[in-house]
C-alpha cells in the first residue's frame, strides 16, 4: 500500500510524462516515486533488487533473495486514465518466484500470495480456473498486440479474447480466477511478470514460455521472448496445440 500512497497524488489521465532514452517507453514522476518507496521498505541486507525504474545492479546475481518490482506496470494506461495498471512486486528465492503482490489502485483489487500460503483477492482465497473441453476460454490480450494483428490467428470460437493493459494485472486476474489465461508472443522483462508468476503458480496454475519450458529468473539479461500464464489444462493446450497451429 505504500507504493499506492506514493502514486495517489498523481491523477491518472492527467499526468505529465517523459520518454526513456531506450525504446522510448513513457515514464512519470509517479513511477519514480513508487520505485523510491518500495526500494526503501522492501530489500534487507544481502537481498537483491531489480526494478524497471532503477539502474540495474549486477550484485543481485549473487543474491539468494531478490525483489523484482515494476512500480507502475501499465504506465501507458496510467497516463491515459485506463484503469488497467498496477503496482507489481515479486520475491525470488534461488531464482524462483515464491511470493507476489499485485495491486490495482484504480479498481482496488489486491492479489497477494505465496507458494506456501496460496492466493487471496482482497482477503478472500482464490484459485485459477479449470475450464472443461466444451467451455470457451477467456484470454486477456495486449491492446497493442491486438492492434498489430498478432491475435487474429487466435480469433475462433474457442477463445473469448479481451483486451487488457498491464501484463502484471492480467496475470493477477488469471491467478484470481477472473480470466482463464493470458499470453504474449513478444518479449517481456522479469519485472513485468515476476510477481504474477508467483501468484499464478501459487493459485494452482502454470507459467511457461511458449515452448513449454520454465522461465528462469534473476538472469543477467532479464528478458523473456514470450510468456504464458493459465490454469494447468489451458496452459498445456496453449503450448501443445494452439501455438503450433498458429505457427
């Protein structure tokens, strides 16, 4: 909640922003304020830190426990006033996401959990969905990917594709059972997905790359080529059938 308090003085849809030198992604003073607060309260001595808004420190590579944070995931949505952004926090132990917390201040949805304790949505226990073979699968997709036509190959009767902003928020909704799956076939950074990975797995789901392999965290280059998060059966079908058919 400290990060949400840091962001509160800034009005979504009416906030100034700049462009980063690398890739030109937008950044606001709210991103930086939340980053500063989280960095102050989360890591303890000997713990590493990886955040979208901090200069990467290679000492994290030798740390057993590492905090992986996106102070505002979905900055574009935050700037535009679209309520699909969030604060995303993940904790790694030995490169494995073991706990996560994702909070959307606009909708007041708080999804927190760990591999040992399970997952809650605003205090109530939740799990991933388990659609039957006859059920339509609800999939959360990136608006930019939809605009680029990357989801046209998945548009059939089996899928109910819904556009949504922040990838961390999408993963939180999957973990909370409010959607069946989300995936992206373009690159994502560790800070985009670390917290969501812990939550989806803790809620009984799977998180893999498109080839079915498990993503490894706390890497020198913290970027993945693609990402899949879903309940176990939907995740299996995505990897074994749908991506091959699309290819």
